[in-house]
DNA sequence: AGCACGCCGACT
DNA sequence: GTCGGCGTGCTC
C-alpha cells in the first residue's frame, strides 16, 4: 500500500487470478470502504487470517512483475533497518502515475452484451454512465453511487465481465512528437522545380528557405529535416515558412520522439589511463574479483571520472548495466557530458526534476532492459533493474544522499551497498573527501581503499596558507572581516585576470539583530530560533519555517534605537568586498540569490566567460564549479565552520574546505587557498595545510572513538513533537522511562528538549540512543521496538508525532 | 492518507 | 433541541 501504515495487508486472491498473480506485480485492492489503491504483491501465502476477513483483490495491473525480487528485498531491508514503514518507501520509489489511487479508470468491455435484468440500481447507473462516456474514474462515480457501495458495484460488474479497469498511464501517456519538414513530393516529380523556383522570385527569402530545406533534405536522405533547424540555421521567420506551407511546396509532418533527451553524436573513445590511474584501476579489478567493494579516494582533479568510465565500459562489455549516482543532477554537468558523448542512447537520467511521464518512461526502459547506464539521484536506486553489475556513488560523502528533512530517511550511500548485494553487483564509492564512516570501513577491510593522491597530468595541488586573524587585528592589519594579507592576495589575483572564490557559509546579512540596551533578540514566532537579517531583501527570515518579518527600527521591548547586528552573514561579506573592490565584478551564490529561474545557469555562464571576477558563496559553491581560471580560494571566517553544534562539524568543515579548494588551479597547478582564522593552530586547519589526509582521518576517528560517535556506535534519534509543550515533554519522559527498562543507561541520552525546541509551532523533545555495533545491535534495536510498542499502547500519546532516524 | 465515529460549543 | 467543530482510531 502506498501509505505510511505499519506492515502489509492481506487480501484474498480470486480463483481466476491464481494462475496469473506473481510477487512484485501491482494489484488493485479495495481499502477502507470506498477507496481503491494500487498495492504491490509482497508475499503469496495460504495462511488464513484469524482476526479479520480478507477482502478480494479486484484485478492485476501488470502482465509481468513491475518489481524484481531484488527490489522487494531492498525495500524490506530499508524498512526494517531505518524503522520506517515499507509503504513510505513504496510511495517514495514509485512515480505517482504508477501508483494510481482513486484516479483508476474504468471502461466497458468491448463487444459485451449486457443483460440489464440482473443488475441492481447502482450497477445500472454505472453501466449507463459508461455508455455515455467511455471512461470514468472512481472519484467521479461518487457523484451517483453511495460511497460505501462503490467498490461492491465495481467488483460485481468486473465479475460479470461487463467492465474492466483501464490503465491510466497507457491512455494518458503520449510520446512527444517533433515537427519535421520536407519538400512536397509532387514538386520534385515531373521536373516542376524550375517553375516553382521561378514563382518564388518575388519572395527571395522564401526561395532561400525552400532551397535550404531542399538541400538539407538531399544531403542525407535518411536524416529528416527538423523544423527547428530552419530557425536555428538560417535567419528565417515563421511567416516565411508559413507561406511555403500554404503554397503546398513544403510539408510539415510529425515524428514521435522519445521524451527523454539523449545525445546523438560522435562516440568518444577513452583516453589512455595514466600510470597512477592504471595502478588504481588494477587495484579495483583485483578487489572486485574478491567481491569487495571499493572506496575510491581521489583528490580533486585526479581523474576519478576517468576510472569510472573505465569500469562502466568494462561492466557493459560484460553485458551488465550500471547505476551512476550523483548527489544532485544539475550541478555536475561535466561528468554527464562526458558520459553522454560516449554512450548516447543507452544512457538515461532519473532525478526529481523529471515530470511524472518522463519517470514512467525511464521505468519502462529499465524494466525492459533497454538502458545500459542510468545516471540519477538517490531515487534512482528504486528503479526495477534487471541486470545490474555496478553501482557508482560519486561524491559519496555528500549530505544530499541523506537529507534529514525528507521522509523516509535513508542514506543512499549505504542503501547502494545493500542494493548491490541483492543484485550481486559491485560498488565504487568515490570522493575527494570520503565520509569518516566509509574511511573506517575501508580501514577495517570491509571496503577496498584505493587512493589517487595526485592530480591528473601532474598538476600540483593548491597550496594552503593560514592567516592568523587575531594577530592581524592586533597589529591593525585588517579591515572589517578581511586581513590586509587576504586583501592583497585578492588584489594580485584580480590583476592577473584570474578568478577568486570566497566561501562564507552563513546566509543573510546578520545572524542576529539585538537590542544593545535590553538584549532583546528577534525570535521566530513559530520556531525556537532567532531570525536572520537579510539586508538584500530587507527582511528578517526564519531559516527553519521560512517566516518573514520586518526588521525592527526600534526595540519593541524597550524602544531603544540602538539595534545591533551580530554574526556576519554572506551579504555583509559581499558589502565589504564591494567596498574593497568597487571596480570588480562580484557575484553571490547562495540559496537566496539562486532562487530565481536560471539564476544558476546565468552565473555559470558569467564565470565561464570570465565576466565574474570574485565569486562569493555558501557551501553551494563547493559543487560543480570546475573552471580553469579560478586560482584563489579564500575563507575569511573559517572558524564559523568548526563551531556548530554537530559531532560532524569538523568533518563537514574539512570536506567543505577541501572541496572548495579543489576548484582552484585545476589546470595551472597554482591554486592558492587562504584560511583566515583565530585558531591557526587548530588541528583541522594544520592538517589541511599539510595536506595530511591520513592524519586528518586519524584525528577524526580518535575524536569519534573518544566521545562515542559513529562509526564506533550506532545512533538512533527518536523525536517527539506536539503543539503543546507539556504534552510533548511528558510523553518524552515516559518514553525515556520505558527505554530505561530495557536498555543500559549509558545507551540513552535524554529525554531532553531538542536543540531547536520548537519548529513550525511544534515543540520537540528527543531521546538519542547510542547503540553498540555488531551482533548486539539487532538485539538492542528489537528492544527499542518493544519500547516503542509500549509507548504506543498509551492512547493519550497517539496525537504525538514521532519520528525515528537511524544512522543520521 | 482519508474517512467515520464521537463528544462539546453556537445556532435556527 | 441540532449542526458541525476537530480529536481519535482504523483500514486487510
């Protein structure tokens, strides 16, 4: 069932469907009196239910299972591992038109004699309605049949073979058509041509157009002339073409085209691997032979893509298919272009920006084994692969693989490893900054660690310099947020016509707006967070619920006019930069400035053409911006990256700094990174400067071990939310006490108020569970399930929203 | 999710 | 007296 409900539902298989039905097929089932849902056959058994009578399956929607068995295993694993209902994964996995709900259409069976005498009133109504209009959906039936009787009526008529269920997709789906042009056959026949051309003498433009189409058509008989071609190639107008069409000299016709764009061009052959890449490649091959998956740790611009391509090719040579996962499809044009060039039509994309029809089409193609390579975001994991040989997870550390705010929660990197296991295929996790968890797995031998420590073509890695900002301020060598040194380097870079990147990971202008005399700060009325001041849009914004407010001119509490702005946001950095470099083109890239349509594309072009001189951005700039003339990366307030309330703060800071640094000097090898900090002796910064990758992971792992965090323990977070604070509080206390009954106290942190006590008017309390790894984990998890079941027994707590996050 | 059932307030 | 508010429970 595509619903967030516990477990599965049992239905009776009607006699006539017994032969047909298979696990993994979609079936139409009645649910809750008058609803019809598309369920998926999860299990076929003959255990008689004791507590209820099973309803009958109405019909089967597929001729062959829409889901391979491996996918069902995968769903089941996700559901038990992440403690989310399997229906949630069903909902997440399927394009909505494949899980039609009451939108299901009915139609009369063709060539059927209907004997009206045996029908009851409702059945009669429905038949009559169908005689008037060929198709009708379940929602529309509500207009003339009592809700409770709808399912019964439909069932009876299906049994009588008078009506049948129509697959909505088959009807609504239409392949996209493209217009083509051709010269009228009659014109070419009988030597009409000179006469025609003469007739066009008074319309030279039309004549040119006619000749263009003719010549293009004769150039290659097998390649039809696209309508769009005449507007792209020649400078012709629609009216000129229209005249030719009216004179019947040119004909327009339509051809079906696959909705999905696929590249038609030359196929590129792979360049030879460098020695280093070759060695890495051998390691991967060897590892795959032993059935060990690979963590490919390749510094920025080391040619990971090249290795991917190598293995994609090998996989295809072995008649198997490839799934290539990316964190976000839009930000990685380079890889896509390379793959498109090489694989053309056997390549497909799947991501959240596709329309539903496009998704269904990819589903069909994958299901029919027409696709060799599927490039997609994490929702591509759910496609019905038949013959998967390799999964590549690019930028495996990326947090887009595991968004906390999307339900159901799961980590696509880990899920990919599990899915590959069900398909008996291999995995390459690739990153310039692997997650600490993956690195640890590699250390433990669960993954093969393959390291590419040098950039492609011997290009040097950027040099890292730490600027002691405290000292600079003491010596009065600074202005605002910038030390003279940083300003100087920026200036140099600008003079050399090179581009610079500045990273500042805080949106808005000022983090807090505070009254100097009474200390009042502007809190969001829905959430327990301060509102951030956005000078550009002149408003206060809550980054949690999106609420907006005007900035107070005087303190609403004490009416003082001394309103202070504290906590430097990116807009303020932009303002300062603008003052320091009034002549330069400075562009800001953050969620707020990229909200407009094509904002990203425009900026991309601006950087590519060299128009943009300084690009200032939040963590967004760490992805996809691979341009040759970026030489300098500066992080003026690097400390702010470290001090966030998150045990992964240092890891994230390292990843962000390294990823952004990777944008510098990709071909010149003269990239410079400037990290401005009050703590130049901080281990994370010094290890980054020394480029001591092994050291930094050692540091992270030591810290995690010391404070008991992943990968040394498993984390499960239980959050309870309610509109009333006391109720959420009491519920969390109770849950805590139940958990204490079953689990050792050192495993349980809390219950306590969540770090953000209120979001969107819901008060949040939480219990954090730190569980041992290994065999005991499952035992402990079962005990947690037992505790949660006990919690659920209290009816008073049923109104509490409960969310469980495993491995966040 | 959606919908029925049921228990309390402001209406003709 | 009743209509309807939404809090609560159930769906094979």
